[in-house]
């Protein structure tokens, strides 16, 4: 989190009322869990873990979500912004984590901004990771300029139909591409210190889906052509049918190793920086 951190959106704090949108977020953030996470990318984990904070609910509705108990059912507790700040400081001061990793944060941005302000006043100085599904408004991301140090979005699909069918959102590729360009403008490619731990930049995740090789190629093409050459890309092979994936025949199996190898070779051929 840069020293120039500023709280630029006091007018957003806690003004949600009883009418809920798709994300089901109210005026208090839903804190599902928090703690050192050793299963994230190596550049985030380092040797003391990524200080991960999981939020309840989501601004998307992915039928194959592996954290559906959080994203769909909102497992967790509503907390004050001060309590959220306390969690951040505990991750820094007690656990010694390398960063504060905000997982699915989009729908609680007003709460997070105030919590960061409170925590910064009390000594929080870790890099802030924005770990999201890629379906972001550029206007919202601009509020985070000079606040977020590391953006870690998914880039799920290059197909609007897939976004609509599998995630219940409209124009996913268009919105994700605009968001990725804005993230890249703010932080550029991923930078690491002399220990190999990230402190600033863009890290993009793409979970490859079964039968999705051609869509994956288009995702990778966009990254190579439109973003900084040193963004880090995590081409993920761990898909398995979860939540409602069994309702879709094409998603009812695991990814074949041959599919992933072809995608990985394609990414290498593009010269992408792979995690």
C-alpha cells in the first residue's frame, strides 16, 4: 500500500439499505475467514504466507465455483469496518504475512476503503492485493488507484456466451478487458523484490475449462497483445466439476492433461511470463 494512500470515497461508506443486488451485499462486509494462506502463487506466499481475507457473496454467479458456500450462500459474519481493519493488522503484526489479499472484494469496496484508512492510521504498510473475478467497472477501479498495489484478477472467458451461461453476467469479455487495461495502467507488470516476493503489479489467473482450448487461446492472445509484457500469467489446470457444474455436460468432467499441455505450449509460444 503506497505511502500516498488516501481515503477518496467517504461518501460511499455504509450507505447501502435493504434493497439487495445480485451480490447480496449490505452495509457491512461479510467476513468469511482470514489468515495466512500458503496455497496462493509463490510470489505472494513467500515464506510467511499471503494474508488472505475471504469475503462472503460475489458479483458473479459461476456455476462451477469451488468456493460456492462463500460466494453463493455468504458463509461468514457481518463485521464493522473497524473489525475488518483489526483483521488486516493481525495478519501483519501477529502472523507476519507478506501482503493483505482481499478475495472477492468488489461488492464491499466502500467498507474496504474505510478499513484500509483505519488500518493505515494504525501502521498497516503491507502491499494490498485485489483478488477478483475480473468483472469490474473501470470507474470503481479508478477509486483504487494508489490504494491497491497488486491486482490479481481472473480472466475467465473471451466468450460473452460463456460468461452469460456459466457466470450469469453480461458482456464479460468486454468488461474484463477494459478492467485489465485499467489495472495494467495503474500498476504495470508484476515486480518482485530480491526474495522473489511480489510488491506491485498485475498477475492474471486463467482457469482453463474442459473443451475450452480455443477460448483459452483468445484469452492468452489478448494478454500478449494488449497488456504489459511482464504481467504474470497463471494458467491454471485444477478445474473440477463443483457446485452446479454437473448440470452442464461439457463441464461435467475434469480437464484433460493433453488440453492443458496444448494451452501451456501456446502460452509459451506467445512469450508470456508464466507463473
